[in-house]
């Protein structure tokens, strides 16, 4: 019987700890940092110049850093119609002060051309750079968590790059995420790709209530045409790049809160009582 009771207590303790491990700590966005965005595309369609420069609009609000821009334009040229699809977004959303902040940096540009007559495409280049530096998230504790209380921070997400091209062009994507606390690097992730990729991103680090986690996020994509591309009507063609880094940054208390310990003890007591009744 004693062994059964001991096992019951151990099981109850484990279940209570697993179920009750608190996520009382939350994120507070205290500084949006300094952001940058740049997009420039140029090409020559059979002697007709085509160029576009676009940017992002700031739509940030309390607890939510957001810069975004989307555009789809078509321009008629002597040998056909050029269509540009563009999107850029960078975002850190504390979701009203929750334990999970949503992180996103995303960039897409796609140039398509529908020829109405024969011609040559030359000089195509496209560059997109967006990012934010010095964005600050503070770890807030509840009434039971004083500054200095240990917490764990974990990121779970994906990084990807997608390349599309009907012409000869060198294409590249770079993504980066850096986290520091008090000037010390606690996490860094970098990717540089020239072919389509999709990878899971997971990392974690220890921190404390009251810490300010400073984030740097950046995205770069670039394309440079090689040989001229001869086209004929009505064969359409396109070239472009998409890249994204997204995921959840979650802060979790390192130890159960008092309520969790109460649940642990109650669960242990209930299981012990049940075992005792069965043994009578």
C-alpha cells in the first residue's frame, strides 16, 4: 500500500506541475526601435524603361508594431504589359500583453510580362530590404513574480524563401533574427539562400522578469539579370522572390505559481484518499 501511495503522490505531483506550470509573465512593447524599408526594381523592355520604387506604411498601435505595404500595378509598354506584385510587412504583436508575441517579417516581389510582340528584356534588377533594429520587449511579471524571477523564453516558427524565374538571373535571400538582453546576445539566427527553402526555427534562452529583450529583424532579397531574355508574343514570363520569417516568442515562468502548488497538493491528496479507500 505504501508503494501505491508513493506512486500516487508522484503521479499527482507530475500532473499538477505539467498542467499548472504558469505562463503568468507577459510581454510589453516599450520601444518600436528604428525601422527601414527599401524596394527598387528596374528593367528594359525592348528599349522601354520600366522602374518602380515602393515602401511600407506605419500602422503601429499600442503593443503592436506594424509596417506594411501591398501593391499590384500594370503598365502598358510598346511590346506588351508589365505587371508588378509587391508586398512587404514587418510586425511584432504582443496581442494585448500576452505571454506570446507574434513575430513576422515578409517580403514578396513578382514581375510578370505579357508580350504583344517580340522584343528583348535586359538590365532587370530588383532589391528589397526591410527590417527593424532596437525593438524592445519587456518581460512583465504578475503580482506573484518579482523582478529577477527566472523565466524561459522560446521561439517557434519557420523561415522560408521562394524563387521564381523564367529568365536567367542571380537571385538571393537573407533573413536574420537577433535577440539581446543588456547588450549580451542571447539568440542569433541567420540564413542566406539562393534556392527555395523552408525550415523550422526553434530556440530558447533563460531570462528574468524585468528584463528587456531587444530584437533586430531583417530581410533582404536581390535579383540581377544575366543574359538578355528574348521574348515573343503571346508567351508570358515572370520572375520574382518571396521570403518570410514568422513565429511565436513565448515567455514562461520557470516555476509553478502558488495556485499550481495548491493544485498539486489537492491532486496528491485526492489520489491518496482514493487509494486508501480501495485498500479497505
